C-alpha cells in the first residue's frame, strides 16, 4: 500500500493518519501480527551496548547506489552530520520519515553546511528503485551486513510471525539486503560533530515511532 505524502506537523501525526487505512488494507489478522510485534519490541526495550553521546563513529565501508565502496569518513568529510538509519524500502513508516526529513531537514542541513545521509542494509539496486518510486533523493547508502549499525549496537531482526506476515504481503526482508539476512537497524537518528563524535542519538524500538525533525534541529543547533 502506498502512503500519501502528507504535510502535517509531525511524523507521529502522519503515522496516526496512515495506520487506520493501512490496517484496513492488510486486514485484521495481519494487523494483529504487527501490533503484537510492536508491543513485544516496546516491552523488550533498548538492548545493551547501544552507542552513546560522546562515542566516536567507527569508520566502516558503506556502498553508494552504484555499488561503489565508500569509507564513512569520506561520506561525512569534515562536516557535522545527520545520519538516519532506516529499516528498508518495504517499511511504510520509513517512507513517511524519509520524505519528512527530506522536506524539512534538507534545507536546514544545507544552511548549516551539514551532511544529511540515510543508511539501510538494503542492496543498492533496491535503494535506487526506492529513490525513484518514492521521490527520496537524500544521500542514500547501503550498510552491507549492517557493519556500521552493528558497531553502534542498533540491530534487530523481525519476529518469525511478522516475517511470515510480510511474506504474505509480498515483502522479502532478507532478500532485499546486501547479505541476504533479515537483520535490520532500529530506526535511529544520530547527529555527529565535524570530528565524528556523536552529540545526539535517538533509537526507536517501536518502528512506528520516529525521531521528530524538531528534536534533530535542536541537536544540530546545539553543536
């Protein structure tokens, strides 16, 4: 199901508007599976070992949309950065968040001379197709095998029940990633300074929740 691009104030408001139509589209049985998955994620909470403010970003290889390996330090250069980790093109909540960040953060990042990049474990071909279909033209990179996300402690995997539910909807999470595994990042936003030190990190265990642009802008202004 394609979500309509909305121009409401917050990502949360857009999600609240999207959810009823999405649940109606997929039917009550599948909607219940995803609701249970979200509840389990909330109950489990954040795992141990997540990167913290003051940690330095590790330098790992990312891949651009032409499959070229690029060290993270080259992606970021000598600028402060907003780094968005998203689950995949198959996740409608990622689509809402990415389009919102593109619309609201891109102009501000440009004004501040800040890099704004979005990272997922997806194959570059999948990323390129998503950019075209959803009109997302942020700087998009692939994190093969979740090399960066794992170092930051922000990886998880869908539950077996939700995996089967997504397959029923035609979504193959593992098949869309570079290493063909279902491991994905928690939705996460990091603001790092020009030396690569994390100054803000927000990890969402419930994937229907996302970091709001106001919080990101506040972290950027505080650098």
